[in-house]
C-alpha cells in the first residue's frame, strides 16, 4: 500500500469520483459484479446507490 493523490486513484478507477462528496468517515467497499461496479456500506452491508454507470 502507498498513499497517493485522489486524482491518481480516479484515473485508475473513475467510479470512485462519485464518493468524493460523501461524509468523512464513510466506510464503503467497491465491488464489481457481472461487470457492473457497485458500492456497499461496510457497516450495514447494504448497497449504496451512487448512480454510477
């Protein structure tokens, strides 16, 4: 692991741009299911709809 700039990570996976405005401390995981990218809340285990296509 390394610390890197948010823009560098966004170049690798643009889907994370949608999480930028979420509150600090939000605990999510990005999962690719059947070719679709989805975010899940690690605490509630519910899918978070961030409208990313």
